[in-house]
C-alpha cells in the first residue's frame, strides 16, 4: 500500500455538492473517503452514490448497533452503494457481530472490510466510568477487539494509543483503522486521544481517518499531499 492510500478523509458535511467537490479534488492524494451519519441522514443512499461516483473507495461509517436481524437488513441495504469498508459497534455483542459478518459475506468478491467500533476517540477513562464501565479506555478497547476478532470481524476502529496492545492480542493481520489523527500543525479539536499520522503508521495502523486538518484547510489537496509526504518520509 502506498503511504497516501492509508488516508481516509472524513467528509463531515451535509452538502452533497461540497462533499463531491472535495472527493474530486482529493482523488489521487488519499486512499478513500468516509461518509458518516450526518451526511447519510441528510442525503441517504442517493447522496452517497453521487459523492462516490468518482470511483473513490468509500468507507461508509454508520456504526450499526441494533438487534442482529436489523443489522443484517441494514448491511444488505448498505452493500448496494458499494462500500469498501463498513462498521458496527462491537459493544453490540457476539450475536450481532456474527450476523454482520454473515451479511457482508453475501457480497462475494465485492465483500467490504468489516470493522468493529471499540471506544469512540471522544471518550476518556472518566467518561467510561460515568457509564459504569470498569477499567481504562484501553481495557475496554482490548476486550472489544478480542471479541470482534473471535466473531470473524476483519478489524476494529481504535485510537492510535491502543494499536500496540491490540497487535499483541490480535496479531498483524487484524485491520486497525484509526481516527483521532492530527498532524502536528493542526488543532486537536474535540478528540481526547490523538496522535500524528506518521506516529500512528509507525505503531502499525492500517488506515488513518483524517477530517478537519484536510477538509478545513484552505487547500485540501495540498494538506492531504503534505500528510502523504510526511508518511512517505517517516
């Protein structure tokens, strides 16, 4: 994989035209685009198809979390827009994740990568304690990563700070997709557990989800190219 192909740009907007323009401008500078709940709720599958029409690989970040049959139906619907990556909340449990694995298998050769969301990068130890979850954020991430792997999931979404620990228990082939990535020259915004792109890849991240440092830049393509260069030179 070329260094820039590790970058998945989060297009956190409800504006189809703006998202499409960003996707077009960033083609060749990144490995794909991520569209999430904000965009999907506003524009639905039709909007997703429009933005992804330029053949950018699509991470459809909808974080499904429901009873198994509902998740199966949701994934079957999601497959119709041709994502290369999908996710569900690992906290949905074994039956739900096993149902998700079976659902993506229906895509055959076009089967997307299926990830489990562990602990959102906006949450810290105190936040988890407030929800009655014992131990640190890393403890919870490791529990959910091991559960996801045992269910047949391809990998997890995690903070860069948990990469090394997950690699130790889940091995080198388990995909790690890491949000909360901020170049040294960008603001941390609302993320609590962050790291630079080069550091994350050095620790073993497979894909990096990067939003505002690219999409909020005066020249998004230049910002993406700058990150790609940093990765190549790391």
